[in-house]
């Protein structure tokens, strides 16, 4: 169910009222592993408590050519890891591995989410939405599907980095994140529900393909990375990432081992062992350490029978058929 663009409200109170009225007209479903209800907005399922922030971002965020917008297909696809990598690449001339803010500040504070951090305020922060930002480049992350991005992002020359992960591993990681060690068992039924029922920011396939197609049509603007490729050859892919965002490594830096140094600094083991990531919480509801679990490739094999695996692989092939992905 599609809805036309709305007029910009004169105040945040007007927007809140408008969103409440909109919610009454949208299809609703129970969330997958989450307590929030899901509503279908612009073709994707959103937790109803985030819809206001998404609409606010669409209307007010002003992108700039120097911005780098980091995007992820779904939660638990490597977003946190990618944030640390890009932050380190962009700021390597300012910080070393011994004084980087990553040692004292959680990644989500260094690279904020548009819909979770930046626009989760009564009034949008002027420096983040204005035409003359004091920080350049500005680093942001988001789970917003390509078709719902603020128009200023799609029409500017800012770079978009998308990270995708095997959806089987996404289910495993998301289950553990959502349950936070509480009683419960991940079984084949959970995999079925992920692929067949509504899930936050889904459908998964539409989200992935939206950015995949954009990366093929505009490779200078959108770059598509696979989590598994990053894990398999981190040095090669960090070089590729640095070149795309406009911060290529020099030959001298390569000789000095700067790329590997960043890879080591941002390794899951290193990040997981930092005191800043062991304690505290993000948005009050999520413990910082819940963002650093295993990060393994193929962990789903510990939860699926070969029969179900083959059935789900066939489904994945059908959904991605003809895309080249």
C-alpha cells in the first residue's frame, strides 16, 4: 500500500499527529522476535515506533557530496564492524591504534543511525541536517531501504556503502541478539518465519536487490560488499573500500602495514575485549556487548538439517534469480 508524499508539518507536534493518523491506515503485523508492531510503509515493514523518525529523516536530512552513508541490509549483517572499519580508514591521519576513539566510544556513537539516533529527537539537530555542516565527511548509518532514502541522498554525490550477509547467518545472529541469552531455542521454524513472514525492514530480498541494482547502475555512488568477502580477504576489501570512499591507501601505507593494522584494530576479538563494548548500553535497551557475538561465517549450519537447508537455498535462488547476485 503506497502513500503520497506529505506536506512538511510546521512543527514536530504536527508530524507526530500526522504519523499517528498514518499508522491507523497502514497494514499491521506482529514483529519477528521483537515486541514492536510492524507497519507496511512504502513497501517495507517498519517497527511502528520508528516510522516517525524515518519520515522525519526523509523530509529534513540534507546530504552533501562529501558525506559517506553506510547502509546495511538488515540488523546483524556486519553494520557495527563496518562502522569501525570506515571510521578508522577516514580518520587514520588523525588517530593511531593507541588513541583512536574506538577505544573509548561505542561504534554507534561515532557513526550514528539516521532513524535511530539523528532523528530520534524533538527537533532535528541543525548541524546534521543543515546545508553547512561543521564536520566533513559526515559518517552515518541506516537500515532504510533504497527506495525510501531521503531524496537528498539519492540525488547528491555522497557515497553509499552497502553490506550484505548470508540470510541464514542473519537469522542466527538476530535470534541471539533479540533473546539476549534468555531461554529459547533457535530451530527450523524460526528460519521459515524469517523468510515467509514480515520482518523489520523487510522483505529481505527487496532490500538487498534495491541496493544491488543501484550498485550496478551507479557504481561510482553505491558499492556493494559481502560480509563473507570481507571476512575472507580483509586486506583486499579494505583497499577496495578505501578507494571507493575517497581515502585510498598510499603505497607507503601499504608497505608500513597500515591496512592490516586497521584490520587488527577492528577485529571482532579486539572490539569485543574493549571495556567500552563490554559494559553500558545503546538506546538503553541493547547492551553494548550484544553487538559483538561470534561474527562467524556459516554458523547457521549448526541449526539446520540438510533437508531444510536445501529447501531454503532453493528459495534464495528463486528470489535472486536473474539478478546476478
